[in-house]
C-alpha cells in the first residue's frame, strides 16, 4: 500500500476535485477522500454525496462477504485509470467509518470508547455488506454498555461518551434499526434516568416520550415499594433487634437522605444500594471513633443483625425490579430477548 490512513479520524478529511478519467472531459467527477486514497487501490467507492475512496478489493473481500463475489455486479472495466469505479448509495460518513474500521489500526475494537455516530455508521454498513466480524464486535461493545445483567450495568459506563447525555436514545434507535433486542431494556432504563424536561427537549418521538416518562414513574414506585420497602416498615423484621429505637432512627436517616434527592431515585441501579452506602458510612464512623461505651458491643450486634435483614430484602427487591424491567417498557422478557438475539 502506498498510503497510510490517519490513526483515528472519524470524519472525512478535506477532499479535492478528481476526475475519474482525465482523458474524458465528460466523465463524472467526485471528491477524493485523501485519508482513504491509495495509489495502488483497485476500486473506488463513490458515496451518495460524491466522495471517492480508493481502496483494495482484496481487503474489502477479506472483511465483508458482499465484496467476495462481485461477478453479479455490472462493473466497468478498470480502463486507463487502473481502478474500478463503483457508485454506492451510502453516505460519505458511513463509508468513512466503515473503511477506517478496516484500514486504521485500533480505529474500533470492543471496549474502546467510541462516538455513537461512528458506532451507528459501522453497524449500518457491517449489516448491509455482511461484515460479520465487525458487526459482532459492535454488538458485543453495545452489550457491554447496556448489559442484560444487573450486576454489570455500572462496570462499563466509561465507554459512554460524556458529551452524549442522550446516548441511550442513540442506542434505542440502533437496536431497532440493526436488530439488537438484547440492549433495549437497559437502554430504555438509561433513558428513564434523563429528567422529563431534558428528554422533551432532545427527543421528538412522542410515543417514546410517553413510554419513557410513564415508566420512569413505575420505576420510582417500584423502588420505594420493592427495593426499599424494608426501610418503611413500622417494625424491624429481625427478632434479634433489641434496640428498636436505634434501628428506627437509622432507617429514618436513610429515608431522609433518599428524600433529599428525589431526582436520583430512577438511577438506583447506577448507584450503591442504600444498605451498602449506610454500611460504608458506619464503617467509616467506627474507624474514626476511638471510644466505646457500655453498649458498644451490643450496638454493633444490633446493627449487623438488622443490616443483614435489610440487605437481604433490598437485594431481593432490586433483582425483582431488574427481572421485570423489560415489561416496564412493554418488551418481551429477558429470556425471550436473549433467545431471539442468538
């Protein structure tokens, strides 16, 4: 290859005017993409907007099944220019992202933070041109961000572009267009954490707005009822709790902290569970205190006993909510979604 593309540049570079044949003044012209123009390339793909990419049919064939058998296409001879010209209906942006995925080292791989416009373009093109490995890697990448497992939902948030607050809306659109049902419940869940006022400003689909905002209320109700129900009981569930007043006081403190930030309630799966935060707070307080009173051991025992009941109730409630998450958004259950994606 006589030219090397830029290491990572998602947008097409400034192009210059090029004629397909300098000997033919009537030949159609196109803009040459300088980042993906190889002098030894044997095929020029011209986008719908008229940008040409001179690349290698062998590399295309290696990565995308569509290009392995070009016999069914009515292609012109190479002629004096030394390459075949193929006009496609794809946008310049889509072609650029797609080709860079093959030519630019580390342009994309599963687990690399990547802009959603690039993900969308590569998904569209890999599906159309049967680039199965690229499509598979893209789907794995999206499943890392929007996993079906509750325990994994916070692990890969670093893959989300911090400038894209509406990333979940992009993901929903990609899942629908490119048949990736696995990510829909979690993507919709992320969308439900966006404030309704912001959501109305950035999303124009009325049916989605109604679904997401109404489900946000369902999630809030389920959080108080199922996930945090233990906190609102009049009596302690533990028969070993001998200091009920102390237990009630601690519960009221936790409820108060939750009430201070009602806008954060839908984000419960993206934060520590209240019992985890309370345990960490208690451990920190214990480590800072050097004094012990006559009730020190008993207080510790009372706390750990009630904490065990609280933890069990809370974890069970969270799991129940996550299991029901697809139904909140009128989707098939997790098992059906995962089965259909295989």
